[in-house]
């Protein structure tokens, strides 16, 4: 399966984001999350040193700040109800990922 035909997760994070650290320690390592994301292209948007390019990307994608997770199907469409903002849990992440099963 090539990258163009895979769903994508874009994760907005920053070093100063305390909630992001908790997600990275407690959610991403979980085996059910790893399985749910195994077919995804994973992209990390680090906005630690917030600048003009970060602001433009966040504006285009309607992201207010980290942590935010955007899910896109292989045609770069964001399915309704998949965006996660704030305190992401194993359950919320696996539910959003499951909405893109079959791609």
C-alpha cells in the first residue's frame, strides 16, 4: 500500500504542551492505538517555535492549537467527527482511526 492510498493522521504538538506530553507517554504507546494507526501515514506538526508557516498551516486547517489530531482519508478529506482536540484518550483516538478503516 503506497502513501498516497493510505489515510493520514496529522498531529499538532509542541514541546511546551503539557497535555501533548501525556498523550505521547500514555496514548501513542498503547497497543490498541498502535494497531489502529498501523495503516496510517503519520505526520507530526511541531509548533514549538511558532512562526509564520505554522500560523498559516493552522489557519488553513482550522487548528487553534496543540494538541490537535486531524484524520484524512486517502483523498485528503477529513471525515466528520474524527478531529480530536485537547485531552485525547486511547478510546477517542482508536474510535477516530476506526472511522477510516477500509482505506
